[in-house]
């Protein structure tokens, strides 16, 4: 079957879905870091992120968080609702790590006084700059009401995911979310979009503080594939065929 490729990102390809208003998200093994300066392949990542994101989106839907997720189609693809992506990355942080440590001169691992929500403008050319509510509303990327809803959803998602991950021995250090707008009978609904996976979350083992996320790739720590597998295993979504069954269907143009 030939289908129209809508967009190719760093870790995913989007195709036109089988029905209007749907999109197929294909998860690649490609990995990038530091705004594309570092590139590589994490074998099996696409298969695992497809499962992990499916699992987390379904659990979030159960507690009433609207998401774009419809259903998983196969090893590397999931069907999602077509939304208008809001050009913001919402980062929620519980523990200081990554760019936050640099910005505030903090030691990695320091617990924050409370969960902190940050907004970044989604723009690769500019390297996703940190922006404030002022920039967002002045430039019209969102409005105060919508932004408040995004903020509240971010905190709810954080609370829920912290508990969920803690239940499988993982600390949710920080993570990135993206939201989209969905129109239905003249009404606009805000929905969680993109993916939630070890590409977009920092996850540390509760006992050892071992990093089980993309930082293993970013910082050349080794055991990258194993870390993604471990997260999938703990969540109970490691494909039975295991890491051998990772090739999946070929990306069709
Ligand atoms: N993150 C992401 N995509 C981005 C930037 C950040 O998924 O383009 C995630 C990242 O995995 C981490 C959190 O958002 O869980 C905070 O990242 P940070 O701002 O510390 O940037 P980094 O150190 O990853 O460059």
C-alpha cells in the first residue's frame, strides 16, 4: 500500500491515515540529541517507544486526559487523531537535570522545591528557546485560557506518571509534552499529542539512580538499547518476541 508521507521528524514519520482526520505515526530507531548535532541509531527503539507511548497514553486516557492516541497498528506504527500541533514543548521537572542544571548552576539530582513547568518554543532553527507566557500570548502561539489548561494538564500528567513510574521502581525526573487542537462540531478540544517515551522522559532507577533514558545516548553511557528494554519490561509492554522482532514493516513512501 502506498500512502502519503506528511512529515518526517527526527524520531518519527507521519503518514496520512486510513480515514480522514487520522494519521499514522511510524516510530524510527533514529536518535538525535543537542539539536541534531549528535545523530545515531538505537536498535529496537521505535518498537519499544511505540509500545511504551501506547501504554502511557492509554493509562492517561483512563484518568480523563484527552489524547490523540487511537490504537496501535503494528510493531512500529500507531493510529492517532490529526491535530493542529501547538508549537510549544511543555517540560515538567521534578528533579534538576540536563539544561536546567546548566541554567541555574545546580547539581544533577537535586530535588526541586516543587514541580516546575517550563515552555519552549518548538523551532529547530532557533534550538527550541525557553519562552515565557508573555512570549506565547504576545506571539499568539496560544492564549491565556488555553495555556492555563495546558499547564494544569501538565501537572496532572506529572502527578499520575510519577506514581505510575514509582510503582515500577523508576523516578520521573523530567519530561516533555506536546499538545494539539482538535475540532469537533465547532468545538475545540485540547489533546495530548506526540509521544511519551524514554526519548522524552528522564527516568532513573529508584534504588541505584541508574539512568534508563535517552541520556545514555546523549552522554555515551552505553547500554542504550538495554535501558529502553528495561523500561518496557518494567511497564509490562516488552514485545514477547523480544529484541529480535524489531525490524517491523518497511517505511513506505
Ligand atoms: N526533551 C525532549 N525534547 C526536546 C528537549 C527536551 O523530549 O527537544 C525532554 C528531555 O528528554 C528531558 C526534558 O525534556 O526529559 C528536559 O530536557 P532539558 O531541557 O534538560 O534538555 P536536554 O538536557 O535534554 O537538552
